[in-house]
C-alpha cells in the first residue's frame, strides 16, 4: 500500500542504480568506506546485516554473529569421517560453503568495528572495539576457572566417559571435558535412545499402515522441497498472463493472486495434517480410503485415485506445451522477430517439440531418483536465482514503468476481444491464472516413501512450497505488469512475437527499448523455458508414482506391469513410460486446435486439485477418535480449516469448467467438460459394473497384526 498511497513514486532506475554520497552529514568521503561503514541509518551494507540478524546494536552483532564463526570454522577443518551427517548434508560442497560463510562472518564483524561518523568525537566514536576488548580480556584471564573447576562441573553434570575430541587431537586434560561434550552433542549420544536410530520415523509409520519399504528412502527435506517447488514452478502461469490481464485489468490480476493465496493456505494446512499421519506414496487416494472408513473407503479411494491420475498425466502435457511455446518464441526472436522475417515454428514442429520434451523427461525419470533429485536442486536454485533476476531486472531495464495506481487499482474489461461483458464473470476468469499456479503442492506427499522422516518433512515441504510460490509468483506478476509499455500492442498479431505470448513481448519491449536488441529477452525466455523443463521432469516423476501406487493396489488394468520397479534403480520405469505415452496422445489435437492448451490446463487443474476435495471432506466429517495424528496436528482447528479448504477446492474446479472465450465456436470451446465427462463416465461405469467387486482400496503388503512391523 505504501507506494500506492505515495503520490510521486521513484523510478526503478533510481531505486536500483542511483548512487550518492553525503560527506557533509557523515564526514565520509571515500566511496569504498561509504559502502562498508557509514551512519547506521544511511549505510546500505550495515542495514542489510542488521535486518538479516534482527539486532540493532553493534555489540549484539559482534557477539551473536561472531559466535557463528567458531562452529563454522570447526566444521571446515574437521576430518570428514568423524562427522555423522544428518538429513541436510552438504557433502563435497562443505568446504567452499563453510569457507565463504566463515569469511563473510569475519567481514561482518570487522565492519561493525569501524567508525561510522567523522570527525571522531566523544559523541561519534564507535565504542564497540573498546567494550569488546575489555570484556574479552577479562574472559581470557578468567579462563583458568573454566579450565580447572569448570571442567569438573561439566564432567559431573554429564557423568560420562570422555575420549578424544571430534575435530582436532587435543590431549590437554583441562580441555578434554569441553571437547568431549561437543563430541557427544555432535554424535547424538545425549538424549537420543539408541533404538530410535534404527528405523526412520516415516518408514515406521508406513509399516504401521500396512506397507513395507520398497522404494529407496534417500531424499532429504530440501530435495523434497526442491521437487515440489519445481512442480509448482514460478513461471508456470506465463502463458495465461496475457489472457488473464485482458479479462479484468491489472488490479484484478494482482489482488486476485493475494485472495487465492489466502484460501490456498487453508488447503495446504489441511493436506499437511493428513500427510503427517499418512506418509505414503499413494497420498491422496490412500488418505481418502483410510479417512472415509471401510464402507465408503473403496469408492472414495477409486474416485480420488483416478482424479489424481488424470490430473498428473495431463500436467505433463501442460508443461510440454508451455515448454514448446517458450522454445518457439526463443527461436522467433533469435532469428529476427516476426517483423523481420524470423522463423515461427508451424504446428508440426511445435508438436515435435512437445513430444521431444515428454520423451526426454521419461528417459531421465528412468534412472535413479537421485538423478531427478539432483536436477531438481538445480531447478530450485534456477527458479530462485533466475526468478530473482527476472523480477528485479525487468522493471529496471524498461525505459518507462507503469505507475502504482495503474498496477494496483486499474480495472478494465475487454468484451471486444474476450466476448465476456459480465464484470463478475470477467473477474472469475481473470483469477484463473492464480488458481492454476497455486496448485500441485501435494507433490511432496507423492515422495514421502522416498523421503527421510516423511511424517515431518512432508508437511513442511507442502507449506514451504506454498509460501515460496506465493511470494515469488506475486513478485513476478508485479514485475510484468509494472513493465508494460503499450497494453494494446501486446496483443497485436503483427508485433514481434505475433501476439502469441504476452510476457515474451513485454521482455522484448523492455530490452529493445533500452538496448535496441532482443538478447536480454531471449535470456529471460531461456530462464522460463528452463523452469518448464524442470517442472515437466518433476511432474513426470510424480505422475509415475501415482500410477505405481494405484497399480500396487490393483486399481488399473494390467497392474502387474505398471507396479514393476527397475531392479537396479528401484524406480517405476514402466509407469513412467505409460504416463508419457498418454500425455503425448493428449497433445496430438494441437495439430488442429489452438484451444487445446486451455483444455489441458483445465483437465490438469480439475484432476489434480479436485482430488484434494475427497480426503479433506473425509477428514472433515470423520470421528476424531478414529484419526491417529502425526507430528503436524490441527486439533480443534480441524473443522473450520477443512470446511474452508473443501469449499475452495469445489469453487476452483467449477471455474475451470467454464467457457473462457465468446462466442463459442469449435476453436473457442472449452473441451475440458466433455473430455472429463467422457473419462469419468467410463471410470464410474467400470466401478459399478466390475470395480466395486474387487477393488478394496490400498492393499497391505505386510502383516502388522503378526508383529512383522
């Protein structure tokens, strides 16, 4: 609200590139010194340090931040074999990370010892060096107590037998107790029962639910979060931006994102609680079966499983289409733009790119999950760093930026181009971008059987991915909207991008307006294409595991084939290629119809998000005594949270069935209702004619009653 209320707003170039010293008020004339240590209210570098560490005094900064250096340095120089790593393990990256962190802490402490105002007087002198010198002199001279009587106190308190230090060979009897205490804390000997280390908490809960551990449990919280964030994807809504902007203007787009985020949090919290209790690869359909009870469980599980399967497989097609479109724009701009005779890929080449991406994702998913996890860590930083570059640089490069009043308050419908004259209907369609982008966060649940401590890390990954995409996604939309140069020109079929991808034209206008070339726009599009590539890779992994889990319970035809795991890599390779083949078939209509992308998005959103409704509703109405909570538990907040989440999911699915363009013709009709209606009619007929006789939901593969767990 602050830039909205302020009448004059500074330009992006002033905010990001303006440099100015004030030697008259600070007494500092040296430019390097200005950057390092100027007055606390004016020095950018020290403000950054203060805000990062939440303290406002030099003494607290020196003491608190300085204490970081000791354990970081110890970790840097210690022998690697003496460390027992936890879930968040750096591996070979330990030395460079610790070295950079150690030097950064030393630098931070050093600059807080510098004078901040000149000339130096009693009122401007920085007393921190004097105070710290006095305090640490007393500490050093008082160290004899610690080395003598203090060691006795520690030894008596811990009551343990000491051995050699864990990171250096210290033989002094006086220092041995302190070093050994560190060793015990590091190696987990204090307060951790020995039996607790024998079995992972997620695996233990999986066994209690009746499943044995088959997949490799080798993923950490960060890797699971990386894959989940890759599926949610920062740039996934890029193809929808132009149409959403045109429905009801920038204000609806911007504030619609905030509203959708608010309700999405309720859905995420509801799913996180269930995930904590049921950390299984089957996730949604497994949850539905157990929460709905023995009477309705099989039907609930059947519906949820097929919704999730349809949504995840069509999600592969959605990302393949987006990736092919981004590649089409990159080639067009690289070969001279539409106005200068650049190459615009025809439908056949477009479909070939679509198929190629799907096949590449299948090949990569046929190897160990560690390959996907490694690529998704790259994806995480690709989207965070690349997204930050796009978000910050775009309004900075643009020669002119839209005022805050336009971005946050301007409302405008375009019935001439969309055919939608109803304001409420236009607002609903404009928010479709946010509805689609803020989904897929349940992907963390699909990986719980391969994640360490999944009953805790699963919920954290779900909520963290929602938080990340909410912040970064909103910033991305703001960056695009502020950088618009000519709104109507974005949709002109004769512009440089043929009006096919509005964000691509925004990139081109910004870079061509300032640098008179399209190189920067191509780089930005490559960043976005990379996001699609990584997202499609992760969606393929998630879809294959949904099919694997369903086939493990004999829920699809030829289940024995799809539940087979590769003998070496322990991944469901057959399920991967089944999902890929179906997604490729879904892309064939692109050869004739432009509206297929809208249908793919609608099918994916309804299938994936719609599957949330069943376990959430079952959790809402079930008796609380029948629910065994995990570490993440809502308690009495369960009913209001689940009710809001359930109603929001129903609303989201409903709006994706609506027509998006008028008048309705073969090229504007939303085929999602027809496709979904046909598919689910067949699925439900199968259920009533045959499936209900043999499908009982998730099938246990270990006997918990006989004590095998």
